[in-house]
C-alpha cells in the first residue's frame, strides 16, 4: 500500500486533533500550525465528532440499522458501529475512505467483525462504492439506510459535481433513509480566521473550500432536512449547552420522504 508520509492529509490531521495515533510528523506539524493560526480548531474537531454521535443515535432511533460512512477517516474511539450497536447490536456499517492509512487501520480494527466492512474508494466514483462486495453484502437498499458524509463535501469542488455525485450515490435508497453531513463554511470564525484555515490546507492533499447554507442545502436533492434543519454543528440537537460561539461549519440530517401521491407498501 502506497502511503505518502511527506504530505499532510485532513484525515490524519483530524485523527491527531482527536487524540489518535495514526498520523505522521507532517500531519502533526500541520495541525499545530492550524491551531496556532486559528485557535479553537481542535475544539471544533471534537464538536464535529460529537455531532456524528448524536446523528447516529438519531438515525438508530428512527429504526435505521445500516450505515454507509463515506470519508470515514481513521478510526477513533466512538466509531459509527460502536454508537449504532449501543442501541441495536445487529447494526451493519460499511466504512469508505480514500486514505490508505484510514483503510488499513479500519480493516485491522474490524477484523473478524461480520457486520462491518471497509471499502477503499472515492466519493467521486459512487458506483465503485455501491458495487463493492462489502457494500453489496452488508447494505440492503430495499430498506432505509443512513449515508454519512461528515466533514467530506468541503473537499469536493464544484467542478466534480457534488450534487450529481450524491444523487448517484443515493439513487437506490428508499424513503426513510437519511443523509448526514457537515460542511465547512464562513461561520467558522472571523473572515481572517476562515482565510487562514483555507490557506493552511491548500498544501494538503484535500484543500478546504467554503459553501454557504443555501449551497449546502442545494446538495441534498430529494432529502428533506429534519428539525432543527441546517444549523451550526454544535447547535444540532445538543445534549447540553455548549457555551461556545464558534462552530466548525454547518450540520444537517435529512430524510428521504415518500414521493407525493404514493403510499408505503
């Protein structure tokens, strides 16, 4: 497996910020530069992780027991399968990532877990994700599924057609399925902080880009936001008052509704 240890990746930077051990010196140096330039970045990484936990708990409460986690990153404590199975022990999860370190570590952690799988693929090739043997064996698209894209779409430029990619990815999902995402935006902090963060990621393999709320909502297609809608990450169904005015962008959990004029069954 070809691993570039000389270029930082957001997956490994994120892992380091969350206290993980699967990162290299170049990732740690980049993370430290980001935190010095934009204080609070590490805290917002934890806020993003906390949202993931709340969103998975929400989906399982809706009866969803299968999850497709795209851009899953490097495994840290509180993975999707652990969260989902705390509610439903039979929950199935497929983790998808392009980063070879994330894939390698995921496969190591999940070895012997028959209800979880790992796919080495890119969101920009959705059919490769859907046709992978792990996805085909674990995800039943005749039943509701939660598709997770947490901290991913803000590295997919408009030139790659993110709305079309999501449409192709979710074309076979049934009503009751959920789309879970977070996205970096200008609400991160001051204009100077936002620009500093954009600049610091330009030399990584996945530079950040900004989308504003209306642009994020336009990516959802036929998925309808559930309450409270598209909100700052730390404001999405918080378990307690966060006491912070800074956010890592926006979060939403959207549900695929029954088409008008049709009834279930």
